[in-house]
C-alpha cells in the first residue's frame, strides 16, 4: 500500500513538473561581439544571462543563447577586454543585442591577442600584411605550417621534408633555404636558433598548436630585427580560453601519421592560464624519413591590477627523426620517388623557450612594457656521406649485401651512361658518416614605451624601444669511416661564435581625419666574433685562446615611412623603408677590399663585411571593395638589394651583387551568397606576380663541375651560355702543371672535365637577364569553402610556376638532379568538417585529403650536389576528432 502511495505521489509530482516546464516560455537571444579597437570579430567570448545560462561566440563573433525568462541583462566577458552588460531588444520572436563592441584593456598584450577576423589582413598593422585566421586553420587541418604558408601571397614554400620541421620559405624572392632571410617569430619572439649568426630555421612549431599566422611585409616590420629585408612570419599560439575546460584532439592517416593534443586552460577572475602537450608521429612520404615530435608548453596571463599585467610562456620541443639531405637523381626519381636508402641519417634536437612580459601603465595614456625572452637549442645530425655513381656500377661499388638490403629496386632495370644513383660512400668496405652538432643560446631584454594623445580631429601615438641581445653558437663536425651507425668520431671542425647587439627604434603614428602618417627609424649596433677552437688547441704558442678570435662589428640605420588614407570602406597605403640582412657565419668574418671579398690573412683578425641592405617600397589598397561581399588587399612592391653575398648552396658573390625584385600581390575573399542565408559559400583567391633581376656582381662557383654530374644537355647548355656571351663568364681550368688559369678562347665540351671554377659576371656587358633562384614569376591559390549550419566543406588549388634552382639559370637537368629548372606544379586539397554539441562537450570531426591527385613532382633542388631532387605532391588522407569539454 505504501509503495502505491509513493508511486502516486511521484507521478503527480512529475505531471505538475511537466506542466510547469511547459508553462515556462523560452526565448532566443542573438548577437555579435567585435573588437572596438580594430573592428574584428572576437571568437570565444563568454556570454551570460542573469540566470546563469552561458554560451561562447563562434569564429565569426556570433552567438545564440536560449533563456527561460525575458532577457533583461546580458553580460559579455573576454580575457584582456573590458566586460560589458547590454539589454537585448525584442525582434519578432527573438531578442537581439546587435553588434557589441568590447574595448581592449590598456594592460592587454599583443602577444596573447588572437583575432578571429576573416579578412586576409590585420587592420592593426600599418602597411601590407597577410593573415590566416583560426577559422581557416581549423578548416584545412594542416599537417604542417608549410602547407598554410604556401597559400599566402608573396610566400614561396620550397619542398624539403614532409612536416616542415626544417622550414624552407622565401618572401618576395628571398633565398629560401632554411628560411635564412626571413625573420621567424612565435608569439612575437624569434624562433631561429641564432637569428644573426645562423638564421636557418631548424625549429618549427607543430602546426596543431598554431592558432593563426601573420606575415608582415610593410615598413612597420622595422619594429623587429634582424633580417627584416623581405618579411616576417609570426606564428600565433592559442591564448587561454575564457571558460575553464579540457581540449583533446586526435587524428591519424596514411604513412603512419598520428597526432595527439591535450590541453587544459581557462580564465579565473583576471588570470588566464593554459598547459598543453602535443605528440606527433609521421613515417614520411619516402623510405627512412620518419619523425616523432613532442611539444610541451604552458602560459599564463594575469591582470595584476588596473595598471599592470604579466605574461609568462615556457615551452620545450623534442624531435627524433630519420632526416636526410640526400635525395634522388632523375633516374631513381623516375623509377620510384619514394626510395631513400640512407637509413642511418638521424636528427635529434631539443629546444627550450621562455617569454616573460610585464606591462605597466604609469598613466591612462602611457605604457611601459618589459620583455625578456630566451631559448636554448641543440641538434645532433649524423648523416651518411654520399657519392653519385653510375647506376650500372651500384652493385659492384656497394657490395652484394648492401645492394640486396637497400638498392634491390634497381634489379632488372636497364641503365645508360647518364643514369646515376646516389649511394653511401664506401671506405675500406665501410660506409662513411659525418656528424653536425650545433648548440645555440639566445637571450634578450627589451623595453618599449608608448604614449598617446587624443583630440577631436587627430590622434598621435609615439613608441620607443631599446633592446639588449646576446647569442652563442657552437659548431662541431665529426667524421667516422667505420660504420654508418656511428655515434662518435674524430673532430674535423670546432668553431665557437658569440654575438651581442644593442638596438632600438622610434615610431610615431599620427592620424588627422582620414590621413595617417607613420615614420619609424631603427638603429642597431652589432659585435660578433669567431674562434676556431680546433686550431687554437693545436697551437702551443698562444697564451690565451682569445688571441685567435676573429672579430667583426657593424651598425645599421633603417628609416621607414608609411602613409595611409582611409576611405569609407577602403584604405590606400604606401610605405618605403631600408631593410637589412645580418651577415651570418657564411661570410661575417671575411674582408672586403674594393667590393671584393677575400679570406682574411693569417694575422688579420678584424673583418669588415657589412650587412646586405635594401630599399623597399610598396603601394596598396585594402578593405571592403564591395561591403559585405568582396574584401581583401592588393599591393605592388619593389625591392632593390645591395651588398648581396649569399647566393645558394656553394654559390657566393665574391664581388657583392645588386638585385631588383618587384611584383604584385593580391589576397581576396568573395562572399557569394546572402549574409542572412544559412548557406555560406566563399571564394578566397591569392595571387603573386614576381620579377627578379640580378643587376650586377660576380658570382664564383667552384662546385659546378667538381660535384655536379652533368648530362649531355647541361654540358651543351653551359658551352652555349659561355660562348654566346663571353663577357658574362670567366672559366678557369688546371693546366698540365696543375696551375689554375683562365681560358682565353671559346669553351668546348672537352674542357668541362678540367674546370676548377666558373665566374658569372652580371650587369652591363655581362649577363643581363639573370633571375634569382626559387622566384616563380607566377603563383596562385584558390580556396573554396561551403558551409551549412554545422557542416563545412573546402577545396583548395595551388599553382607554382616555373622557377630556377640556381643563379646559373640552367634550363636542362643534370644527370644527378642537382641543377635544372623546376617545372610548374599544382596540388589540390579537400576537407570536410562537422561540428557537434554533445551536452556540455563541443566536438568537431574532420577528414582531409592533401594532394588529391597523388601526382609527384620535383619540389626543389635545395642542397644541390649533396642532394639532387626533393620530391613533393604525395597524397595524404587524414581524419580526426577535436573535443572541448
């Protein structure tokens, strides 16, 4: 009986409760949250009702909330912005807030600012710049940052390794190997192991932890240095989310691809923090090219008071991979582009990074920002020494055991006189190896002061910065002739570099009505030295190793000016500035005499080489060409470079060169459907037109005929080049006495075997139409995106035009693949994303296909005689899921 009464009571309670719920009317509240400072959407802002309902804005800054009572006050909070409360207005059956603009707090830091803007540029940067938003990064799910960078106007991603952990990009025609002439940043701090003495990018963040990418190319890049001649790439990592929560991402695919990401973070009162761990594994597109990477990082941003904030970021990345400089010959590329017999080439590295930033507001219109950054990078790269031999001789040279193990794919294939294969060098029956050990440390402190004045018709902001900087670099090379698995050997190189610099800039940004003027001047003084420790250890007559140090010091002054005029929806801008590239270890310790570089004398320890410098100019327009429909940026640029030295792999301008590079860039976004429609379709084309000309200089090449295995076609092409323009070439050979002499007659094919060096003379009376390597005259990308509610589908097409691989501009391909033009190539990608909401968990599932056609092409010849052909274009299909709890 009691049980029946209980059941009746519970039943009545359930019925009354359902009546009560049905009586409660629900309402929808819609709105959009934007940044008041730069008119950009804010993704991830927290929107709350008085009853506790909460949602977050999407990647476009939009939100939709369901509440059970008539909404009176809606509050919006976002880390680093001033919170606001608004009252929605009734609009039919819903309530709307309209566009809510949050004002950035003066204590906020640009290092933790991530814009959700869908425009392909940032309004906060004066001059030309390009921007890849978190939305686009999420849609395409890149396996590497190289995949994203190749879609940006002016950027040429040069193929090398599949995951771009040793990135090769050029901007506006710069030499692209290891991105040596591009300043690479992560959250505003340099990531090259040693930006001055060794600027090659041997650390690149895992793409899964990159939220957005900025590329700066206007005069405002003088805020950064060194290597600000061509452009700057800044990776932006996620800032702490507004709501505390856990994020987990897992993806996998072909070629052993696997990524796992786990992070936890949130905002508590005025403190935001996040910790993150990423693991990435990939077997590579070619044999013996697998990589495993781990990245651990943590960051915290705290508003200490109304006038102070503090930011701290610490990170560590570790890599262990099979990585080879050795690549393919045309013969092996045609047989099987996935072949790589060098199974003992191993690259291990670690990098630790630290950023600490404190911002203080002495008054409401002034700020003082102190930044400390430091990094420690070390790598150990054991590689097999390789030689190029005729394919018919491989079995006899390497022996039956090695042939069966790693060259059996050659079995049964005929080979001609111009068919070659790259193999490990054999010494007394063993394969020779070499090891390159690098260790770098970087530390710096900078102070930046800003002061603003605001009046009815004009505003003015002045900015000063001073920076003290230090870096060290230890370069050790070992050799071993006993086994390809060696992990130790004899020292052949032991160099130590150290560098200190003191720099600063003054920048003024003045706005009067629609006009903007931004002058800037940067100054830098550098002191650097080199010590050959191996030589010092073998000299019994010195009292102090510093006696043998080579020194070099220089200073550079860089003025710049940006002008702008704001129309209703468009901004016209132009800028001019002086850029520079720091002299790296390759030539920083040479001596210049009358424009010609030489090695210093035995007792001469002071070098005088100065930086490469340029005069850069641009003119552009950006904004909404048709409001709500078409927006983007178009810019013309012209760079004139002097003191040019570093030309490529074993190519150097001994008589410093001058180069002119000019072109047009365009980045657009076209919305094809009404903005009010649930269906969205956008076209995002990017275009680069480029023309480069070597105007003067003398390039010396001692390896064109000592390392490269030429084909009959390249031999004849070289002879025709020299004899067709004898004033443009000097050819040196050894005579019967072993002396190096210059040929004073037309060159014949028979002479090529005796050539010791060639000199290319550019300019009047010489070579007048020479182009710089890896500067394709045309490159473009078209991305198409369709979305409906929670579904997004995308298609991307990328085209890169014909480009030369060296300053000699060979059209034909050598027998080892080291030289020759790189033909145009294309790639196509597709992606599909679907968003789910599972109670309190947001979830995205995705599938992507890279290089849909699986058409393998020659991507580069970056390492010339040591490598040959670097292939690209392999298909990669991945799928994954992303949770936010």
